[in-house]
C-alpha cells in the first residue's frame, strides 16, 4: 500500500522516470543536443550543397535577365515576358556572333596559343638557369604534370554534376523561369514563413535582388571595358608607338574580358598569358604588354570598380580572394564564378539581420518606455 501511494504521489507531481532533475546534467545534455544539431546541419548542407549551388547559379542568371528586362522597361512599354524574350534573343545572338568570330578569325591563333605559352615558359626556365638558379626542366615538367593530374582528379571528383552541360542547361532553364515571373517564386517561399516574418522577408529579398542586379551589371561593364581597352592597346596603340601589333590581340582581349568575371584571380591569369605572348615578340613587346596589363587593371580598379562599388556592395579584396579559393577548391570552376555573388548575398543578409536586431531593440525600448 505504501508503494502504491508513493507511485500515485509521483504521478500527481508530474514526475517521470526519464526526467533529469540535476541542472548541470540538463545543461550538458542541452549542449550535446546543440552539437548534434550543428553536425547534422553541416552534414545536410554538404550533401545538398551542389544542387543548392546550381539553384543559386540560376538565381544569378535570372538576375542578369531581370536587370536587362528592367532596363528595357524604361524605354519600351511592353509586357515583361516580351522584354525577357528580347534579352534572351540578344544574348543568344551575341553568343552566336562570338562563336562565329572566334571560329573564323582567331581559330588558328587559339591553336597556336598553347605552343607559344610552352615555348615562353621554356625560355623563362633557361634564363633562370643562366642566372644561377638550379632548375631541372624535366623534373619541373613532371611536377607540373603531377599537379595538373591532381587538379584534374580533384575537379572531376568534386565537380560531379556541376561540370557537365546538363548543369548549365539546368541553370539556364531555371533562371529563365524565375526571370519571367520572379514574384511567383518569392510568394511561394514567403508562404512557408510565419506571417509576422513575411514583411521582413520581402524587404530582404528586394535588397538582395537589387544588389545582385547591380553587381552583375557592374561585372558585365567591367568585362566589356577590359576587353575593349586590351584590344585597343594591343592592336591599335602598339603600332603607333613603333612596337607592332601584339600577336593574338583579339584572343587576348576576349580572354581578358571573360576572365574579368572572376575578380582578382581572373586578372592574374589573363595578365600572365598576355605577358607571355608579348615576350614571344621580343623584349620591347613584352615590356609593353606588362604596361598594358597594369594600365588596364588600374583603370578598371581605380575608376570602373569604385563607381560600381558605390552602387553595389563594397567587398574587401582579401575576403573575396579567400572565398574564391575556398569555393574553387570545393566546387570547381562554377564555385569560383559564383563566389563573389554568393559573398555579396551573405553580406546583405548579415546587414539585414543587424538592422532587424536594431529595430527589435528600438521596439523593446519604446515598449518599456510606454
């Protein structure tokens, strides 16, 4: 009878055999659950990171189409779907022209390009040995081959779905659907949020969309400026100063413009290729290409980029470079291309979170004052 009365009293008090009464044990258990949740979240993020990156790439593509459609809307009072179709048609026409130009004008130069680079590297190694540096070219080639094969293996292993044409097709298709009616998908995501969070969500997405459009417009402007200035300096100005036309000026201009989409790393790669090709025409031409590289990069860095940064997000170059390296290692070339836009979106999200925290403090202060 005593046992039964004790059981009844414990049930009346609402206790449970699994209840932990020790506060310290409860604290440790809560910490353990937090770590389990963190590990699970990280594991899930790694597992779905590549598909999410493809979706983000589609959002970037959609923002570029949306920016062009909005720009056309200032001059043409037509439906949005028609404006999107015009932007897509203009993009396809440009790519077709670029492919035709590359195929008919610089195809032979492109075929000779690797041979020139290899010959210039050999001459550079010979000059280094003449200056007393102990360089074994055969051993160096083996090292380069091993590094290249290692990079290829890592790229294939990590690239996966991101490396094929199907991925690019997915990005284009999803981006076009989103660009035609972005509000449809925005409302769909907002519907899954609590009602009191939807207004803030709309503000955040609007700011992200505006930042992305301006960032991509600035990126395209920078690509055009670098390509045009490079071609003018190599093909037009060089003969006027008595150096002669730099070999493969059109190809170098196109590569410089395309690589300008990737800040920092793209400029280094395009500059190295330009200088190597320049020294194939002599020392004077090589020095001239070095001057051209610094002129183009300084013009872009001190005039074009600051004007763009005032209207977009001002990202620290070291932070951008570090994020590019991480994304490139993890996700290959697509991760490298999307590193800068992703970092910009993270910054906008953090700024909005800080603004919301300030708004909450103000509301709490007003409530306490009342």
